[in-house]
């Protein structure tokens, strides 16, 4: 003799998982809206990144220009060593700040 216990009925989620159902039109519209928002955010971030890279490159060029100008013997004779070092430090700090 086999004893059979009564089982509770399955929930609809157990019968057929929600992934196997088609989305409603409202759900599709909501998903499209989310994708559009993410796309606009991505575009905004790409613009911000491009500007940051441009600013970093400009700061590096400016730093290189300052270094080249500080090598000029005429300028070295006109300014003290402390003044030359401070000019170099300011240019380097601006470049490092732009690099972050």
C-alpha cells in the first residue's frame, strides 16, 4: 500500500515563470524609456569625458611650454631660483589637477 499525501496546488509563478510571458505594451514602453534615459546619460558622460581629456591635454601642453620657457638662459638670469621653482610648481599642480 502506497501512502499519498495531498500536495498544495502550485502557484502561477511555479507553473510558468514570468520570463516566458510576453511583456505588456506598458512594460515595453517603460523599458524603452529606461533605455533612452541611460543613452542620454551615456552621451552626457562621453561629452564630460571628452572635455576632461581635452583639458588634461591642454594643461600638459601648458606645463611643457612653461618648462621650455624656464630653460631659457635669459629668463633664468632675470628671475630668482625660488621664483622659477614656484612657477614650475604652479604649472605642475594645474596639470595634475586637470589629470584627475
